[in-house]
């Protein structure tokens, strides 16, 4: 059986606050068709791909943003995407805001196989930003108000002929994300992001957004011998400019495809999952070289504990 997965990164441009689900799903279907034309097995959409990035606005009552959440997946609005994907025989990964029947709110990704069945679900673990209104900022990043931290952690699924894991935006900055997936043998990590270019807590980082984006994903790929697919929703959305620069990274850490424009565009790469073995069975042979007993502090401690005295 072939270990080549042709993966498309379906970068999106801005989604306006008043853009309907039908309009957005139409854009997703157009990108999916581009993927089918490019011979893709799997097309990866960004974080919160069905709506504008609504955590940029404060509502006193959290329910004020309820219309941005999906209560089931698929639902009537998104069903046409599932139908078209199954017709084309192309899988996809879709990010959306999830409101569960018992009232939990998650920033979620689902992985859908070529027959249109959901085969994996991931809820964002690292929730950045803040929970209360901070009017001094030019715009808010209220993910900690509108999303809970996932209680589920990072899992992998057998899909598309390999071992697939998912992560969402801020997760990509944390080495633990990739290592936990790497310890489950991950070969393909799918990551969607919305990264504003302006970082209010430390604007010195603004010009480094693209550099940091590649730095963390390439390191995660190399150090765990896995493919990484990073997919942006970028451009100027409701006055806030976010990073584009979607990219597909090989287990060597090399970028093999990168978006050179912002807006809706599909890039793709032929990902040979057997390349992962070059790294997983040599420099990063975990069985031989890892020293978990030397890393205990990583799971036993959350913050920094400097030496006393
Ligand atoms: N959507 C995100 O998780 N964005 C964060 C920003 C706030 C830093 C990111 O890590 O890109």
C-alpha cells in the first residue's frame, strides 16, 4: 500500500463578521475542488474556518457570540462540504467553534475521511489570550473567555494510510504538542491558525510572526520525524491583519510548499510518510535515546521554579 499522501493546505483569506455559513462553505468547497484537481487525498482548512475570528470582540454575556458556534457536525449548513468531499473522494480537516449539548465551548478540529465520515476530533489544548475585556488593546484576543481548555489532550488516529494528529494555532508554539504526538508515532500533524500580526503584550514580536511560525513548526517536524501542515486564515479580517504563509514541512524540517500570496489559495505536497522513518529510526529513535526519567519535571510542574537562595 502506498505511503504517499497528497496533502493540500487550504489557506483562507478573511471571513467577514456578516458572511453567511453558506458563503463560507461555498469558499471551502471551491478550495476542496482545487484540492481534487491537484490530486489531493486530504485538504486541511484553518482554525475557525466557518466564521470570522470572533474572540476579537468582547460580549458581556458569553452567549452573545453563540451564533458563531456549531452545535453539531456536520449540520445543515456544512453538509454540502461533506457531500462534495465524499463525491470527490477527498478527505478534509475542518476547524470550527463547538458548543456541546451540555454547554461546553471548544475550539475544535475534525478529520473527515474520503467517504465523508468523521474519523478524528481534536479540541484545542493551549488557549491563548485573556478572559476579560482589555480595552487598552487595539483589538481583543478573548479566546480564554470563549473557549475551554480541552480535557482530552493530544491523540492520533490511523487515517490516510498513516498516523495523523491535529493541533490548533497556539498549540504549535509548544514543543510538548509535537512530542506527545510523536510518542504516539505521529507521521502527519495538521495545524490551523489565526495569528494576528500585532501581539499586544509585546509588539517587538510583530515583525517576527512569520519567522516564529516556521521556527516552531519546522522544529516540531524535525524533532519528531513527522510531516507538519500549517494552514492560515490570514489577511485583513475586520481591520485586523493576520499572518498567511501557510506551509507544508517535511520530517527534515524543510519547507516543501509555501503560500506566496494571502487570500484563499491551495498549496499541496506529496508527503511520503516513509520519510518519517529516516528520523524516527536514527537521531530521534526515542526507544534508544530518550531519557524520560530526566524529564519528569515537565509533567510534574507547570510554571518555573528557580533555585532558592
Ligand atoms: N489563535 C491563536 O491561537 N493565536 C495565537 C496568538 C494569540 C498568539 C497564536 O499562537 O498564534
